[in-house]
C-alpha cells in the first residue's frame, strides 16, 4: 500500500497528477485488505512523464512474471518505448521491470529481501551495492529509477519530483509533508541469501 | 492520505488489525481524489486499543469542529472514555482532539503550520517545543500520542507499535518496510505565525 500511496502523497503536494492504472480496473485490495478504486485500464493508459511500478504480494508477482499472455510485462515494455520518460519501481516492483528486460544493463536496487533475486533470476541487472534508498541510471535506451523496500518510495518520490520539476518543488513537498524523518527504533537490515519469489501458481489447462 | 495509509502499513507488518471508521461509510476520497472504502460507521465502532485520528482538508476540519451535532467530536470523546487506550492523532488531526477537549492539560504537537492554532484556539493544550515527530503524554485521565505533519505518522506508528507490542515488533516493522529514511533534499521547516484553519462554512437554517 505504501509503495503507491506514499509517493502519490508526495506527488500531490508537487502538483503532479497521478493516474492509477491496473490490468483490471475496479475496487482493488492492497495486501492488508484496504480497498481502493482504480478506473484506468492498461488499454486506456496514456503516455506519462513517469511510470511508477509498486511491489506487492510475492505470489502475485510470480504469477505476473509467468503469465503466458505477458499482459503486465507487455504494458511495461510498451510504456518504456518512449526513451525520455522515467521508468520507476519501488520495492519488489523491480522484479517486474527486470522480468520485462527493462533493467538489463542498468544499475538498480529493490527491497533488501529481494536483492538476491537479481543474481538468481535476472543476472543482466547491475545490482547497486548495499541498500540504497533509490538508484538512478540512464542511457540512450531510457531512464530508470529503482527504489528499495516500501518506505524507500518516499525518498525516491522526492528525487523524481526534483528530476521532473526541480529541487525547489521537491523541497516544498518535503515541507508540506513534514518529511524530516527520525525513526524511534534502530534495527539493522537482515542478511538475505536467497530469492523469496515463490514458484508461479499452476494455471488451468 | 499518508496520515492513514502510512501508519496502516506499519501496523499491518506488526500484525495489528486496523479498522477504518467514518461518520458516513462508503467509498470516500482523500484530498487528492484517491478513493477508498470504509465499511464501519461510528455507531458500529468497537472499543480499540488505540484510536488514530488523521488530519485532512482544513475546511473539513473547521466544519467538523463547528458541527452543532458534534458527531465527530462526540465519537472521539466516547472512544476516550476508556482511559487505558492510546488516543492518537497525526497532522491536523490534533485539531479535532483539541476541539473535543481531549488534549486539555496534555503536551502535544501537530503539523508545523497548525502549531499556532493551539495558542489561538485551544490554549489549554501544552504545546511541545519545536517540531517533534511525535509527543507522548498521559495521566490518570488517559494516554495521548500526537504526531507532527503527515509523514510524522510513520515514526509515530513505530512508537505506537512499541507501546502496544514491544520494541521487537517495532524493529521488525522497520525492517519489513525498510524504513531507514534518507531524504534527498534538505529544506527547513517554515515559520508559521497564525492558525490556517478557515472559518466554518455557513450552515443551512
């Protein structure tokens, strides 16, 4: 949920319009059951200045990647054909960009638990060292911005605002949202050794 | 939107059930138009371990405060009758707690722009110095946790998790959401002199 709503809040304070797009619009559910409305389908989607791909339930991601119709990955590839827009992900959304081939040869990151998935499943991705909040990369094939896990999207969204509208707009969004974070706990990022993506669900014949 | 969804995300990773409650359930809209579903009315609300009051459109807050039926403020007062639960706000949600008298004599904070509202409108509130992420206070009348603006709710939610389920649960929520923030811009909090709450809308006779 925060992969979508945190950045959307930031973009709103920077007067950037956000359109929610889904393969099947309707009243959808985040992982925790919070239901929200999406009215725009992949077919109705316009071309945007930036595409933001959230993470989600790992089983759902595996099923999207294994979909023989490539409905979701095909949409991502079509959106990435215009090379001057930012193709972004946060959290395990990077798995979908990687599966679509859109991170091949680019430096990228993802949620800490999914970092091993790059080497195991998508070895053409140049994995950024450590656990950065976000990684920017680009060449003549296009521009990429990938974020770490969930809350990384807030930092990443401020960077995207700066890229699209300049640093003053990003500073104003920081002020409006009072984003001067100071977590009251001090944990360490665990060391994950293997990719937690499950096998895709068997499909009906 | 982030006042609600950021903390809800944190609570979800700590296995804390969240129920969205509204005066009039249905498909509601956040300020930016993002529509989401609320199924529980004030009448149907149970007693919870914590009540979390978000901020919102300042005009809507003024109208809630001026409501002669005190629908919203009466709900808050009823929920606060049990003294062992945490009564929390984030952002200008503190204006509603203050208007209900629930912050009288307590140390509290709110979004930086609404800090002057305490002195102007709710002088019995003991305003915390500066712009803390959150402020805890309590006595035999009850327990209060008030947050700063919007994104402060993430830090405050981790604190509430620690209060309800212990520091280990809070550390795990920080890990799951990869909440090790590092904003890529460095702005300062503006100096607000007057309360930005507008007058309530005139009501039909």
